[in-house]
């Protein structure tokens, strides 16, 4: 009887951990579209809400989603939880915040998928949509260019973007950076973003 009881306790104790370890459901994606106002995402709260709405529409449940965006007072790297993160096809993107911001992450054109599991068109495709809004430096801390903390969508302002396909005009670290390649030009409108190879897309991570 005691052995049976011990076995039952062991099963009940281990099951939640096993289930958590095997959870490879989507916990990362690139937005399939901009909300419609360029760099004016309604601040971080609006961007987070958009991430959650896209995730819900794709069938994801039980997760709290955060936009990978920095502002004057908040770093993108501090907003997204601890990981690990998986794309819509169950492919691991990174184990934790440190590996996400290192060369060991698995962010490529083939893995940086949107919430529908689709590849984001990159350099060489028409149109090129690989410029992803981040407002961040390579280490995930805030850069000065954030489209007014994600409240500007017109002819003024600029934002730092990364390349979702890790490809640019040359072989530099910046050109191959997923989160900090260059600044946008000509303002924070969707039209301005398209001018440098973007569409006002951004990254979403499950923080829990």
C-alpha cells in the first residue's frame, strides 16, 4: 500500500513538470500586419493588446503576450518573460533571454514566422517586409529611436528595426541582426517603413 501511495505521489508531482517541459505551442511570432497607424501602436499597452488579439485569432490560449519593443523607460528584453519560446510550428527560437540575444538563437527567415505560421518576405522578395520594429540596441535595451515611444505614425520620428531574415546590404553584424539593424527614414508612417524594406511589423513573445 505504501509503495502504491508513493508511486501515486510521484506521478502527481512529476506530471505538471513533464507537461511544461513538453509544451512547444506557439510562444513567439512576428505580427502578420501592422495595426494600421505605422509607428503609432498606442504605446506599449496598445502593442501588447495587438499581440494578444493576433494570438487569440490564431487559436492560442492561456498565454500573456508582450510586444518586443523598447521605450524611454522600458527595455524590450525585460518585457518578454524568461523563455523558452517556440514559433507556430513548434520550433524553438531560444531557451532564455540571454540566448535570444546571442549568436545561439534560432531566429532565421525560415523560423521567424507570423502567428499563422507563414514566412515573412525578406531581402530579394517583393515586397521585402523584413524590417521589424524594435526600438532596441542589440542587447535588447532601449535605443533613442522609438517613434515617440510608439505614439507617432506620421512624417516625424524614426525607429530602430531588426531584420527578421538576418540579411541586409552587406555582411556586417548590423545587417544580420534580428533586433537592431538600422533606423527607419522619412518618419513613422507605414509608407516610410516600406521605403526601407518594412511594413511596420513587430515581434510578440509569450511572457508566461
